[in-house]
C-alpha cells in the first residue's frame, strides 16, 4: 500500500470514529481509541521534533534573516537620527528645502559624523539614491568639521548652504528622507532594475543589469535542462532495456561521476577546455584547427561543464521510470501495425513523462542557482545570478542588495519546488 | 546484439545508433574524470599533456605533485578539516535524520507532507542563498569562523539525504514487529536498537555516507562561513583554481575520485543488501 493510500485509509478510519456511525464500539472504547490515536501522533511527533528544531535554527532562521535583511536597512537612520526626526514635518512634494531649524540640526549631525569619520558612510548611502551627492556631502562635512558647536546650533544651516550649492536643491533632501526609512523596498527595486524618480514614482532604470542576468540564468538553466534531457534520454533508454547485468555494470559509469566531487569535475573541464588543453591539442594534432580556440571562461564552458555535472540527475529518475515500463506495450503497438517512430512517440514516450519531468525540474532547480562552476569556468560571459549575489556579498559589500537578489531567486526556486512536490512528491526523490 | 526476427534493416539501424549514442554519452560522463588521472602524474607544472607523456616516456611522469600534498601544511590541514567537519556533521545529521524519518513514516504524523517539504528544503535551496543567510545569522550568534558553525551548517545540509534513504528503507517496514516486541515486554529503546535498527541499517548507513559526501564536497558555505582555520579540501582547491593553477590540484582530484569510488561501492553493496532485507531473502 502506498503512503497516500495509507493516509486515506487512516483518514477514513478516524472519520468513522468521529462521526459516530455505528461502529459497534461503546463510548468508553471510542474514548480509548481516540486517546490511542493522540498518543501515537504524539510519539510520531516526538521523533521529528529534534530535527525540526535543528533545521529551524540552523537553516530556516538564516534564510529568514536574509529575507529580513533585504528590506531592513537602518544605516542612514542610525547616522542622522535627529535630522530625520526634523524632516518628518517637512513636505517633500513641495519645491522648497527644509526650514532653517532642520538645516541646523543636520549641520550639527554632519559635523559630528565628520569628527567620527563616518561621514563617508553617509555619503555612500545617499549617493546610491542620488548619484553625484557623495562629493557634496564629503566636502561639506570637511568644512563643517572645523566649526564649533555654538556656531552650528545658531547658524549651521547657513554654513551648510554656503559650503555647497547642491544643498539648495530639494532632491538631496528628498533622497535623505527616503533613505532614512528603516524598512525599504529600494533594494528590490534595484534588483529588478527599477528606481524611484523625483516624484517618488517607480520607473525603469537606464541600465538593465539584473533583469538581464536573471534572464540569462534562466536561459542557461533551460539550455542545460534541454541538453541533459536530449543526451540523457537515449542513455537511460539503453540502460533500461539492456540485460540486467550489462545495465548494472554501465550504471557505475553514471554513478561514479555523480559521486565525484563537483570541484574535481570542474577541474577536469578546466584541464580539457583551456587554451593548451586536451581538446585544443587534439584538434590541432588532427589539423582541424591551426589556432587554439578560446573555450574556457566563456558561456560555452559553463554550459558544457554544468551539463556534465547535472546529467546524472536527469538519467537516474528517467532510468527508474523506464525500468518500470512494460516493454510489451511498445511491442503490441508495433505488432498492431504502428510505425516504430509513431509507436515510440505515442505509446512509449508519454509513459516516460513522469521521469522526464522529475529529472527536468530537478536539473532546472539545481542549475538556476549554481555558483561554483560558473565562478571557476564562466569568465565574465558565463556568470549567473548566484555569482552577482556572491559579488555583492564579498566584494561590493552591498549585503542588502545581495539579500534582495537572493530573495527573488528563492521565491523562484520555492515556486519550482512546490510544482515538483505537486507533480512528483518530494518524498519520492530517490538517490543513486 | 541479438535482434528479434521481425526486425527489418531500419529497426536494426535504429538500435545500433541508439547503442552508439548511449556509449557516446557514457564516454562524455567518464572521460573528463579519467583524463585527469594521467595529467596528475605530469612532471611539468601544466594542466596539459606533454609530448613526452604521449610518447609514454617514463621521465615525463612523476609522483612529485602527490609528494607536494604531503609536504604542504595547508593541504594537510585541509584534509584533516574535511574529515573532522564531515564526520561531526554526519553524526548529527544521521541521528536527527533517522529519528525524523521514523516519525515521518508513521501515518499518524500530523502535517506530514508539509514537514517533509520543509525538512528536505536544504537540499533544494541554492547554496549561495543558504550561505549568505547563514553568514548573516551565524555572525550574530558568533558562530562564523568557528568549527561549530561550519559543522552545524553542514549537518543541516546533510539531513535531507538521511531522511530520504531511511524513508526508503522504512517503506516496507512492518510495524507489527514493533508492537510484537513491545507487547512481549521489551523496552522502547531495546526495541529501537534490536528490532528497528537492524532492519533499516543499510538505509541509515547509506544516508550517512550521503551526508558525509555532502559535507566533504561542500565549498560555498565554507567560502562564506569558515575562517582560515577551517579551510577544507574543496575550499583549498577553489582558491588554487582561482589563483595559481598547478597539478597538485589534479593530484588531490585523483585522490578524491578514489574516495568517491570507495563510497560508491559501499553504497551499492548496502543497497543490494537492503533490497534483500526488504524482500526477506536475508535473515
């Protein structure tokens, strides 16, 4: 009996207990059986609880933190709290800059930031919202640093306006007010190549980086899924129809790569595809080419290495489904007069679809978020969305943007995972 | 190849080209792995075949890259770390995963499908997302750059595999054995170790091997979470491939292929054994 049938039978049983349909049990016996059921549920749960707690802390909480980081950005609010307080009452939709009192407060805070050497951080943050404002803030901070506190309290605003004419511009104040929000959607806007214009409306950015990268990752993942299916299908079919002894031996050639370290396989592709690598040497020795072809550090090398790495994920589910298909259907179609091709397309192929869809979804899900192989063999052309997330985590230190990009990717994966669960059932995943 | 009598020329051609394609795909799977073996014995510091190697000149081959591994403290530390972190993560993943799989296999388990989906999610979420999230969260807990942090992270990544294999081993499990054992007065823990465990042992062991290889092969989380103290073999290979490529990496790669082959053989043996236990051909 399958798990689903068991559950169904169980539900039917408990339904009978509850509805009081004549089951021939006394009320005491019914209570007893309910107690037993509760006890069994409790025992089953007790086995699972330790892992649930562990996974919640070790895995789900980190993912939650990342989602939170993608909208939570208190940096500016921590740098200039009093200015933001004062800006609360200012109407940013108008065309006048904030009043003198607010300017004084800001001048004072900028003075302190400059003294603590933190004005650069503010400049960086505001510059993200309004490119070019970094120098305004930095040079003003240098000038205000020299003034004393009393001057700043009374006429800080004037000094500020005198320091740089950009402070007369209402845009920089708008940017400061909006950057001061602790919870922001701005990283999601950046991650989808959108931005807010001066009126606060959401508009497209001039540069189209992230959407393009998402599209490219999807395209590469689709291509890899197609390639693994195209070359995995014949092999899986051959293995499924070969005599058991041959199939078992050949299966080792599928499983050994599957078990071999990802880095080993990536290393192997570097050795094969590089300028003086095996493929180029071979082609030159045969005089097919006279100059080595640049294959490594391109999109081509990413695709071929990932196809190699993910191929077993396609072959294994296909094989296990094909193994269960009774060959007599196909023979029956042939003997009833179907042409082999049409018998294959209309009888055999539809029966392999569960395996094909399982393999395709698995390969697609894994390849869309791949990091290591593109990072090592991809060059600039073969980078995928994961690589830009790593870049923002490690090099540009824009963690919030990395988190926003990661969250979008996560939503995409969750959707695919949900489809996979509906279609295949996650508990039906088989290994090896 | 034997063909049925009713096969005409086109059928045979089709079968032959199928076989040819299948072998070509097998070659595509295996050749990249086989190619690195001779390259790791290259006497020159390159990733490519030299003329001497192609002429099978013994002087063109050497073991010096293997010696290099043994003489390099960084590689020795990496090897130690890989086994230490892998073993610790495997123990945690196996214990928690086995218990959970037993609980989940019971029809009495509430919210079974949803819990299963959540517990298997570490396998599906891209590692870069896991790694970034863990970096944010573990730093707050002070676990970044520590062995404990890396071990916990790897244990979390390994549990789905244990659940899957133990779940498969439990698929034919007869729970009346448990009732019989308890009914005859055995304690629950005695029943667990003497009745349940012997029957699901192959599944538990292959699950733990999967958990081990997951940790052993993992590099993205290590990149984000580990300090220089916790560098593992894949981490060392990653920086080697990015900075200065030399055949030491190929020598390490060959050693890793040997490890994988051993693990594969063990798993296959266990699977065959598990199959026989389930079908009652073994006592």
